[in-house]
C-alpha cells in the first residue's frame, strides 16, 4: 500500500455535493476568485464529451459553497464563498476534519475534539447571507481521525471512515442513523496506511440520497496486511456497501462491482447517482507532465459501462475530486493544476462543469481557483442549494 501511504501526506483534493442545484469545487490551498481558464472543447482540447440525451431543464448553481482546508495535521478552518465569484463571505477557525452537504444550506461537520485523537460531529446551516449558524452536536465522541464523511440527502444518515491514532490501530467504516442513534460498523480497513486492513480506500465515501448505499474506490490486498498494515495489492476495485449490512469486516460485507489490474489508469473516485442505480467513475492516467482524467457512468448492480462522458487533459495533481448534484444534472471535475510562471505566483486549479443532459462541457464560472503557495495535506469542498 505504499501509494496509499504517500497519498496520505500529499496534496489531496476532495469534493461532495448533496442537493438539487448544488455544486462543489475542489482545491488545495486557500481559494480566491481566479481568472478565466481554458474552456474544454473537442479533440485536442482539455475535454471531450460524449453524446447525451436531448436537453433537460436543470437547476441553477447555488449561491454559496463551503470548504474545509486541511493543514499538515489534518484539520482546518471552515470557509464559505460565493459560487459565482469565489469571494469569501465567512471564515470560522473550527479545526474541521470533514464536511458533507445535506440540503437546504445544511451541513454535517467533523471537528477534532481538542488535542485528543477523537472526533465529534455537528450540524449547522447557512443563512441567506452565507453565514454559518450555531453548531449542533450529533451523537457522542468518535475515537480516531476522520478520513471521509458522507451523508444522505435529508441528513439523517451519516457515513464515515475513521482511522486509528498510530500505525497499526484499527480503522473502520460506520453508519449512524441520527433518529434512532443506531450505528453499524465494518472493520479491517486500510486508511492512509495508518490503519491496517485488506481493503484500502483510495477515494472518499459516496452515499445514495436515501442513505441505503455507500460506494468507494480502493485496493484489495493480500499477504502481510494483518501484521504490517500493508500487504500486497492485488487489484483496484469499486465496492458498494448496503448500510444495513451486518457488522463484520469491510471485505466480507461489501461487494466488488468493478475490478481493474493494479496499473494505470488509477481508479480514484466513485460517486453514486442519487438513486444509487449508477455511479460515476473517475480514472486517471498520465505521467509527470500530463494528466488524463476520464469520467464514465456504470451500472451499480452489474459494473457494466453505460456511457463514457468525458476525457479531460491537464497538468497533474493528486486525486480525483469529482462530484455530482443530487438530481444528476451536473458533474464537477477538477482536471488541471497550473503552476505559477512567477516565483511569487500561485497555482490555479481548473474545474470543468458537465451538464449530463446536454453536450455542454465547459469550465465552471468562478471555478478556476487561485491556490496558496503552501499545499496543505487535503481539502474538502461542499455546496448546498440556494
């Protein structure tokens, strides 16, 4: 799992979208309004879109998006920005470690609990000016470090992957039903090379709108994973996990719906459609100078390809923070990280917005984000409907 170990300390970019009309942007560093970027077009340009059905009216993008930018120790502030301009409207030094949008400008937030290796979950809502309201606690303390957070559309089902505090500690996936307080947990999960297990996550969790299904990309492993926490990677996989599955190991209770050999392209993210019947897969290939990001839709039940959606060429960066709004109308894909030409300049992340109902594939307005020169270990972005 050496790649996973390296990924833990790299500049990782993640996205999540929950509601109709909601959008999300991903970046590594402090985003500000960027200049106009390249517009993905046809052959020879940053993106190539596949044919799609006749146009269907889609919701408008949201007014705001929220992000939490993770520093070297895996926590950071909560920021809220205008979707059209990237202008900062709110900043809170919460020490956030995870964020998920759940609807009507509502979010679930994971915070580190003091100096202890522990996490607590909270709910908050943005007002019509984009200002975060009071944090309301959700459940008790969770032992460990948050790796990924997801939630159902109504916010009543929350899924998370949480890792151990030192190398060799057990990591697990869990789902909590907030109405009843009932929690299910699945173990033997390799998270960032810290927690040991024979299933390793390579991307974030994705949850269906009804909270009944989780999906994720990762690697299966054999060999000495139990003793050393690593082992020999045998395949790349997309796995799905019913949230009512009995407790046990993740390998036992989840199901592999798609498998690939351990070579390029890398399977780096799987995002469920709102109903969970399909998922969007991001696969990345290329070298040090160029990155090719391919987006395609697959059947969840069979793992069969439904349609190849786009191929985006750009400058490499770690991860594939693809996100889908809950209606299935828009897909957001950061695809290129342009380095500054001047020593004092800042990198710029290019984000493509794909309307899945039309042949429209173009850069998101306000989606080219200027990054800080320092690169924190991770960033998670979410938005909510107006």
